[in-house]
């Protein structure tokens, strides 16, 4: 594996600003009354889309530590095919996928309209910011080639 610049170490000031943003997102999640365990499932789904092994490992552990079931964790890539998620959770998963796959339709209007049926403005904002910051963190970890041993 090629040695990469570790972006966290090479410029901690910028990295810490991203972490501050992530901490603000956690406050939005709490304000929107989104369960912490489900929040980690959202982050896990974004990390799956981006192929970030470092974040996959971390958010799987965090979800388990928060009491999330292995059943729900294991089916996140195929959540649409299960009955493990309620309408709000399904809307949230759909939105983080659309944001993470932004080159495929630029978050289609139909996704956003469907989401508005189940989530209020605070929930939508919290989910969107979750996807945006997780995509940023995935890119930092992937570009820096954070090792998963």
C-alpha cells in the first residue's frame, strides 16, 4: 500500500473543524429526537456506499454499543427488502443514500418529497447534515488510507 499523507495529522486545525462540525451534527440529531443507535446506522450506510473500511468498523461498533441489533446492522445494504425499519427510518436511509450518491440524480425531487411525508424539518436537516459530514469524513479516511488491521 502506498504511504499517504494523513490529513488529520498534516493539518489538525482543519481536521478539528470537521470534527467540530460533526459534533454540531450530533446535537442536531439529539434535537430531532433521532435515536443514537439509528444515527450510527445512517453513518454506516453512508460509509458502505463510499467503501470506507475504517468508518464501517467504527460505526458498526458504535451501533452495537448503543444497543442496535445485529439483525438491523447486517441488512443495512438491503434495508428496502426488510421490515426492520419504520417509515421515518426508511425515509432517512433513502435521503442519506441520495446525498451520498449525489451524481445519480442530484438528490431527486421525488426522494425529497417522499421524505417530507415522514420527517419534519428538524429531522430532515439532521439527516442531511449527517450524510454531508459523514461523506466528508469518509473522504478524509479514504484519501489518507486509514488502516484497518
